[in-house]
C-alpha cells in the first residue's frame, strides 16, 4: 500500500488536444478515491497516466516515494480493472485468477494459497474449476477483480468496472467493491461517469470537467456545499433546480430574493453561513434548490416567504416518493451554461409545457395528490437554499 500523488499533471495529444490540465490530487494510503465527470472530461486519461498506459505531458505522478512518469506499467506495482472482463475463455476461474502469478513464476503452493484466499474473499470458492462462459456477469467481474487482488499491488485502478452489468448487479457489486476495499485497505482510484456510484463508494470524490478539477471533497460535502453550478448540477439525482433572481433587503432589514413578482425570504442562519452573500445586495443571483427541498403545500402547509405557485406538468410515482415536474410561476432562467451542461449530461432536464415559466423538479411525499394540470402551492425549504454568482458560476460562501 502507498500514497498516490498527481502533481500538476497535464496531458496534450499529438494533434494539440488537451485532455487534462494541471491536475493535482493526493490519494492517501488506503483511501478509495473516485474520479467522476461527464464523458470526455479526462477522468480515464488521468487514470491511464497513473497506470502508465498514457504518457504524461506535464507534472509528476508519484506512487509512494517514487516518481513513476517514465516507468513502464509492469514496474509501477499497480493493478487495473477495466470495463471488459478480459478473461481467458479456455482457462478455469482458478487459472484466470492465478495467471499473473504463473507468469512471475510464483511457487505453486504460494500461488494456490493466494488464489484460494482471493476466491474466498470474492465468494468464488465453489466456482474455481468452472470456465468463464458458465459464470454470470457479476461472477466474471469478481474473477477480473481476483486477478488484481492476488498480485497484492500498492494500488488498485478501476476504470468503470461495473458499466457492463445490469442495474441490480451494479448495486450488488458496488457493495462488494466497498467491502473488499475496506477489508484489504488498498489505495484505490475508481473512475465512473455514474454519480450514484461516486457518492456511495468514494471516501472522497474528484469531480472533473473538460480536463480540469472542479471540486475534491467527501461525497456529502459535494452534495451540501457544491463549489460551483456544474458540481451542483452533476451531483444529486434529480439534479439541483436553479432560478435567477435579485438579492434585496426587505422592510425589516432582512434579506429576500426577488423572483419576478415572487420572493423568498432568506433565514438569518443561511446568511450567517454565507457572509459573502451580503455583497450581492441589489445584484442578480442564482438560487439553487434541491428537489427534496420542495414540498406540496397541501401536505406540508403554506408558509410566508417560503411559498411559490406552480403548474404540474408531469407526475412520476416512485413508491417512497413522487417526482413532480413543475412550471414555477417565476421568470424562466436564461441558459445556465455550467448547470445546463451537467443536467444535460445526466439526461435529467425538467419537463415543462410552459416556455415562459421556470421548470423545476420536486421530490414530493407520496401523500401529495398533485395531478397533471393542477395549479398548486409549493413550499421551499429556505434553510437549504444554495446561492451562486451568475457570472462565474461560483458558489457564494465567504465572498
């Protein structure tokens, strides 16, 4: 096991295409770090530079106390799990798992011991003499992981290893990967485009966009305090809603956000947590609202300074809650750029039939009886509002 460091790493291809820019990340000994972002953001390229499968244009990659920029993959003491299982079809599970040890001429007794230990960890002991064609997709992925476990490398590198599995198997394998990583305590970098995987697996998560690091933090911090509109839109499902308004003082000296003819009162605690907000008085501001922070007033009860009106466009019952697509009775925001890119990447843009009203998605409780076409009141949890500078997209906290 070892620390793994990317220091100002960059990658430029021969045709001038820049895939990664000034990427600096420290992965602690035994940590599970997730790289997440949309397709083409540079996350797999960064992983391949660590593995030695891509050359490094700028910066340094260190594994432990060694700079490995110029070392071939076999000398870096890392093991990689790919999207494809890449198992040898003519070999048994035992032979597939132990193949790299045979190449290294590990003594037979040691080889068998390590293969059987890996098989027990992965729940494959009963399948050691079967061929890959006789295994399920999840079992094949376990065999692929067994091959890297027996090598006992300093770090695991995983490039979207679950993308070929169906939804139920992905959930099961996520839990198994998390358990294995905790048991083995091996430094791990895990690449995915699936923000649910990132949030459930990572000790910390690095959000990338266009080759640049947007934010690096534990999953809950990304969700509660996104650094910018892109992270706000990419982390969370359904994606964060956004409205454009103007920050103003009210008659009592408090603060409100004017949204056309509507307004939301900002609680004092929210202002105390964001001292930089006061400097935006009289200026345009972007207000972010998570879907779960919107409730049907018929269930939750209306409240002054916290209620908006909306028309219901679509209702999606999900059992434990109900996704409701709304046209909020405030001006439609302009193209949000960063947020629109993130939401478009997730395929979660709100459905709306009104080109003038702001579209939003709410996560209502199943007690709501809102139906398509209804005009309803929606209560906003103003304690959990997010605020962003409309020009830079940066979250407003300290100023």
